[in-house]
């Protein structure tokens, strides 16, 4: 079997209103992984257009997300931050994978069913096929590890299926072109921490989302300290005190969500949080959680605003990152074309 150097790839859609769910579900992991791996972190703007976008707002959101990566601690000099549309290999490899993946695989993707809803006939082809683009994003860099939230695990499994089928379908050509017995690695999802799926502050059964009409359902990374504290204090809870054991959170989605957020922001396990606060009323717990959230998130908002005030710097980071990403991507695409039998 081929040995692939460990490389991390992940991305976030630039859809505006970055919130606590984006931070705890993805960006925190990005910062941690850069200490031990070679990392590429993408602003996946091609994914964003699977649903209608206003061009001016999309451009602003791309820059905002880039600022968030940096403000949260990703180092653009040591690692690669770029936006997907500047590297044409993503779209090229996605077409190849459209021809490798099977319709049945895509039909099983639950996220398309959720996003398209009942009016699937009017959904874009891009929304249906975007798991193939996601596989291309990862495999274009032969990434071995992908930090994602739980809701994206199914797409990593599809990326593994695509990689395996490509390796099998073109095994003879892969070997003949000097790439051994495996061209693409089978990427592993990295789903870590106590808050891999952050829920709405108004309804613990729903994922935290920018599309929720209530701004009190989420903590935005751009929120001022007073707004962060107020949203925590107003978060929905139940009348019972906090349990002392993790098992006691079962059937209590709002309690489970707030404990998970506290655990993630403090770098502890849920069990440790409940050891300290078990038996406490939510009024007391929320006060401590509000202070913790402000302490962790307010400096990020300040830095995001500072960086966003200099769009030329942000654009320079993206251009430099795209050039570095393109060097890897171009080598992969040349090899893919050789394996497929294209003349170049």
C-alpha cells in the first residue's frame, strides 16, 4: 500500500454571519492541527453558489471568513489559506469525480434532502453534486485528514468511496505511470471535542444557523461583548438544575448544548464541567458561561474587525495562499490526466 504524507485539508463556506457553531465545529480544530500537520484551509466559495448569492455580499463574506481564520489563530505564513475559486483544479477534478461517483451514492446524501426540501426539482444540479466537489477539494491535495463537524461525516465517506473507486478503476494505468498501487489516499474525518455540533440557543433540537430568523439563536463571531453575554443569559433552558453526570443530560437538549459549549470553550470534557456545576441552577451557570464566552470570543471579533478594515491585506493572503495551493493542485491534475489517458 502507498504511504501518503499526513496533510490536513478543510474548508468553510463564506455565507456570512460566522457564528459560534462555525468556530467550535471547525475553526478551533484548524488552529490545533496546524501545530502538528501541514494544513490547507479553504474558503469554499464554489460551494457557496450552489444556492443563490448576491455578488457583493459573497465577496464581503469571503474576506470576512479569511479574517476569521486569521483572527482565530491560523497562521497564513506557515499554512495555506486560500479561496477555492482561485485554483481551477477544484472544478476540473470535480468533473472527473462526477464521472467516477455513482448516482446511488449521491441519492443517499442526507444534506441534499435537507437543503432542497420538498421542492427538489427546483434545486440546482450543483447542490445535488456538491459532494463530488467536496471530494475533489480534499483529494486534489491528497489530504489524509479532514476536520469536519458530524454533519459532514457522510461526505467524507463519499470522498473515500470516490478515491477507492478511482484507485480500482484505473489501477493498471496508475501503476504504469509510476504511482504504485494507490493514487489517492482514503481520507480520515477528524471529529473531535465536546461541541462538534453546536445547537441553537433558542431550540436545542436545531443546529445553530445563520438562517435562523432570531439573532438570539446564535452567537456571531462579530458580536460585541454585551451582545454575547445577553444571548447566553437569554438562551433557552429547562426548569431542572444541572445534573452531576453526563447521562443526566439525556432528553435535555438545551442543557446538553450549553454544557457542551462551556466544555468546548474551556477545553474540558462535559463530565468535568458537570462535576463542578452539577446541582447548580441555570441562572448561576449562565453567568459563568457568559463571562467565559466573552473572554474567548470578544477578542476574535475585535481582531476580525481590524483585519476586515484592510481588504488589500486579506486579498494578498488569499492570492499568496492560492499560488501555494496551485503548485500542489497542478501536479495532482497533471498526474490525473496522465492516468486517465488525456493528451497534454
